[in-house]
């Protein structure tokens, strides 16, 4: 069975190379059920690898030939081997979180082969505190961050006694729906090479206004240039992963006191952390760093990415206020920039947002493609995403999920990616960067903690 690949997915596939694997991942930490034996992880692995019926999303791989006129399409894998995709790992002693993050860094560095369905899952045991972990990765051509989170949530339950639960790749019956692609965008809107229809072309007023702001370096829904930093250069395929969580109540408290949103506070935390990090290397530019902040289209419209996969993501370009020494000034700069970006998108339809985002992404993709690093300025410095997850305690076959940390995609010119997932009262940060280009990445965790304390102090919390 052959199905079309949406234009965003094609872009992720074509942009991929050895230095830029284009998969997203997740690390979930679990506490074993009470009374679980020593072989619990092995038993869970066997359960997950014995799934009888696989969801179609997890059976397809990219293919192109003369039969498809050279176009990339999804083709079902006729030789699917689940043991290639579901694996069992054990950490070396002493089994600290450090060893776990090092393993995830290595796993996230390797590309997924196009000859097979583009996903892997690893059951990991050997943590000295008795917990176990599951690391998964799925190609970004299959899912965006929201879809990946929903896939994970679909295999969890608030019931600690529930057993026999399907992993994310297990087949599930779904309700009938209209003829749309997996991202929820009408197929008629995806028939051109860029997926931009007449509807998307009908945004000249919004585009002119946004371009004018961008030329003035007033970021909004689009950014044409940002200051060049050590983060904005060629990368290697080697990755380093760092993860930590903070109580959402602390972040919400700052937002409430400052009259802003949780997301604004998260970006301000990142701004302060990056300011401290770049100061360590005497690399802080005089101008503000610019963050690209993806937004799911469901944040604005009812067309939403589903648990079947797909990509439906727009973006806002945010000035992070890193030129300010005062954390309160940085938060105000982030708040103003986010507000301006949201207002720019409020007059656009989902397809127009996708078109605007494609324009914004073009410099980031074309610059490394034509080897223009150092010649042109980057359109933004870092990607910061915040993906909502389950709000209550969740379980998988009796194992309690105690932390969920995302791993995303660094690219040439953008060596660092920061993604957050909310879960059960926690904001879980996942930082992924090029091992060579972003040295001592773990320092950013300390600086994030310092910045949250500084924001609390500035807000009088």
C-alpha cells in the first residue's frame, strides 16, 4: 500500500544527513509496581515486542522509484521485524542517571534506516535506584511533538491496576473521520509541492506587516536574522542529552505574579540560562538572541494533529531579552515578543500559518544546504518547544510514570534544541545538542535552576 507523504514530512526526509538525523525522541522514567521481580524489565520488553497487530503508522517507510515518478511516498514494510524496533538494554554500573543520559545520547545520534519503518523503542534497566526507563525515537516525518506526546499518552492509564495495555505501536480502532491527511489538514491543501493553496496565498496584508517587522528586526511570526553565536555553526552527528524537571506551580507562581503565561516564564528561564552559558565562553552577543517557538495549530484552530501522526506546526519568533542583565526585564521582553507573534498569527488560517512558517524555516534549511554559514546571519539562535502532556499520574501495565523528557533535533546552524513536556505537576526539560558545538551542555541545567530562582525573587514569589 502506497500513500502520499505530506510536504512537511518530505522536507524532514530530504533535509536529513549523517550530521542531522531527523527523529524526535522521548525518555520515560518508570517506578516498578510493588512486588515486581528482578525480571520485570525483561517481562515488559517481551510484552512490548509480542504485539500481534501493529498500527499502520509504524509499518510504513519512505520509498521513491520510477513507479512513483521520483516522488517520496509511504510504502508498507512487507518484511516487518518487531525485534529490530523493540530492544532491551542494561546500563553499566554504577547505574546513575548520568549513565542513562549517556546511553540516550548515543541512541539519539544514530539515523533511522529508510529501508525499515522509522522508529525504535528501548526498554532500559540497571538504574541503581530500581527504576527503569523506556527511550523511543520516531522520525519527524511521521509525527510532530504534539502527535508524539499523544501517542505516548494513548498507551498510558490513570489506573495502576490495569494490565495488558498496548504500547504506542499497537493497533487501535479509531472513529471514522473526514478525508484528511494525518496532520488534520485537508488533502486538497497539500497537492502542491509546498502544500500552499490559494488560501495560503491570500495573506498579503499579514505577510507584508510581518516582513516589515522582520526587516526592522522586530521579531513576530517571522525572523530574517539573529546575532551569530557559538550555537549557530556546523554540527556533527554526535549528541549530548541533559534532562531535569521543576514543579509547574513554581513556574505558574512567577507567571501569575508577573501577569504572564507559563510558556513565557519557560522561555525566560531559557533566556537567562543561555545568557549565563554564553557569558562563560565570552560569547554573549550585544543583541538579543532569537528563539523559534513552535506552536501546534490546535492552539488556534480546531484542525489538530492526531495520534495517527503527521505534522501541523506553526511558529513564533521570540526576542529573548538576553541583552538585559535583569531577569524581570528579560521576562518582559519575552512577554512582549510572544504577544506580538500571537497577534500576527491571529489573523491567519492554519494553512497561512504553515506557509508563513515555511518562509521562516527557509533560511535555516537553505543556509547549510548552500554552505553559507558565516556568510549570512542565522534567522534564529535556538528552538524552544513546550508540549503539554498528561496532567495526572499515569501508569503503563502497573509501572508508574515518574518523568517524561523529550529529545528533539539540532540542525546545522542551530546546535541546541530545548523541548519541555508538562506531566503530573512537573515541567520536564529535555536539552539536546551537538556534542562538539555545545560543550558542557549539562551546565544549562544549573543555570535554568538559577534563573527560576532569580525570576521568583524578581516577581516577589
